[in-house]
C-alpha cells in the first residue's frame, strides 16, 4: 500500500483513538447518575484500537502510537524511512481528535477544559496524586508490556486472526491499571493532543508522556529480540539446512553440465 494511504489510515485511526477514548472520559465517565467510570473509559480505549485494527490494520498496520512505531522499528518490524511520516500522521490525528472533542464538549454550559480534558499528569495533576517517579515508572512498564503484546501477537508463529483482540484487551487492562496513576498515556500522540487543547500544566508535563512511552517501546523491542533470538536462529538454521538438502537432491538428479535453474532455492 502506498505510504500516503498508510499515513491517512494512521491519521484516521489515531483520531478515533483520541476522540473515542478521551471522549468517553470527557463526556461519559461522570455523566450524572449513569457515568461509565474508570472501567468504561478503559474499555473505550481498548475498543478504539480493536475496531481500528480490523478497519485499517491491513492498510497501515494500525500503529496509532509513536511508541509503537518506534518499538516496531527497534524490533526489526518497521522501516526507519517511514517513522517520521507515521509519527507526523499520528500526532496530527490526535490533535484533530482532541480539537473535535473540544468543540463538542464546549457546547455544554459550564464546560471547562482546564478541569482536565482527559490530559495526563503527575504529582498534583495525577488523578491519584502519584509522584513523578511513580508516574514515570508506570508509563515505562505499561508501554513495555503493551509493545510485548503487540510484538508477540503479531509474530508469524502466533495464532492467526487474534492479534487485534489481544492488543485491544491488553490496552483495556493497561488503562484499568494506569488511569488512577496518570490517566494512562502509553502513547505520546494521545497525550499531546489533549495537552495542546488544555495548555498550562498539562502541556508543561507532557514531556514525561512522550519520553516514558518511547523508553518503554525500546525496552520491549530489546526484550522481544532477546526472547526470540534463539528460536529465530534455530528456524534460520533449519531453513538453510532444508535449502542445502533440496539443492543437493537437484544436483544428484540433474545430468552433468545442466545449469541450476532455481538458484533462489539455495
């Protein structure tokens, strides 16, 4: 698929993630009498990724997250030349999603974006009052496990067709853990969109939610390579041995002087 179409898919997917996930927090989490609460918000974030994985996964891979793109690159699954276009599309989609949500939410009397707007924060701006170190560690660990889920479930040896379910449910679990700590980021684009709308402290603290997910993504890539290195080497040896066996069989079967017409079998 052409890179332009893939970046459009990433824009739309990240728009949906921010609009759907943050929208559930802003519009529905504490709705009088029937609010969906933390559980509902966590499920909403998981559902945005799950639905987009089926909608655009076959187009762009459905990264929707700079930490995912960087982690996939570090894990040998993504090209360096496509990192910047993907990340640009993801950030643009997140900002568009947050802006659209702001226009809708501000249509209600008494709305105040500075009250939070699903932005991420630490210390006094953490939902549970968690320190900077606690929030930093939580975001690194949660992002690392999110990338491990993605890398493992999309590996060629994993059960086919279940990756979107594993990734969507994994993100739901991550939000169930992380919402009280930081409002859960694990995604620099998701954090940057609402922070730009809110400004002030949310924007001054957004650095943590850019740095920590990227560190977590790189950590997961290293762990994944460590876990799969021996198995990958074994598979490569088996493939090489199979190729050598096939080539030897053809050489024995062919009359002397005949050319090898299938060099790619080696």
